[in-house]
């Protein structure tokens, strides 16, 4: 079996196998927490960290655990990593933790983490497993953050509001539309479904365009022969 290259791992995690747009995994936190950019950024970074660490640990221990107990072992590793992240958020970013609440421990049940541990990390070396976890986590993060920014901008006319209190980064707070009265449905649950559906539609349209372009392009061998 050929080992995947760094480029193919990154391309899969960010684009072709994107958790949020292609596989549609982890939709519960993706839709529930993306009402603003700060919440989306916080949960996205927590998920990225959980994926990267879990993949690395699973790959490092893959030769030490028997196949008949690998799933319980994966669950234990994931739970330990997520618990450490949860306690860290509670200690250093308590305001953000209070907002995210239950969705931080629910990272344990994210199918993407278990799926990558089983499908990739348990079959490859720690370096590739860590890169795969980082790529998949980053793919989930950019979709989550984009949805959060769009919903917050349309809903309130600002982005990263409250980042000074929750993240200690007041310079992120930006008012884009001054005097804007807001559009409440954007930051309510229906807004999450609408924005995600639009992103999926744009992604599918782009894929169809790329396929059509490749089919219409002349064969290089035929051009060379003529």
C-alpha cells in the first residue's frame, strides 16, 4: 500500500473529504455553535486540537493494542484528550467555555474523530496521522468559522463581537456595517441550515464546473500528435 503524500492528505482534509461540506459529519455543533464567529472559532480550534492529538496518540499506540479492543481503546483516548481540552478551556477561557457548554464534551461523539482514528491513524505512522488530523480539523474549522462569520455579519453587521471578553483578543472585534439594524433569522437555527446549504450548493456547482472543464479539454496526446 502506497503511503499518502502530505499534499494528498491536506487536499483530502481541506477540500475533497471536508467533514462539514462533503461528509456532513459533526453537524450538531457545526449548526448549533455557529451563530457567531467567536463561538465557531473556539469550537473549531478545540476540534482541530482533539483530532490532531488523537490521531497522533492512536498512531503511536497502533502496534500495542489488539484489533478486537481497538474501538474501546480509541474511545478512551478520544475521551481523555477531549477532557483535557475541556478542563483547559474551563481554566483559561471560562467565558468561552460557558458559551460552548455541552458542545465541548460532545466532541467525543464526533464521528469524524473516530472515523479518522480507525481509517487513517491506526494504519499509518504518527507524523502522517498528525498531519491528517490537522488537515481534517482545519477543514472543519474553516467551514465552521465561515458559517459563523456569515451568520454574525448578516445578523448583526459585525464579526467577532465579544472576542475581547471570551478570547482576550479585543482587536478582532469589527463592526462592518455601521448603523445596521440586523436580521434576526440569520443568527437563529434556520440561519445555520440556510448558510450551510448555500455553501454545499456552491461547492457542488464548482465540482460540476471542474468536471465539465476536464471533459471538454482536448486530450494532450491527441494535441501532441496533431
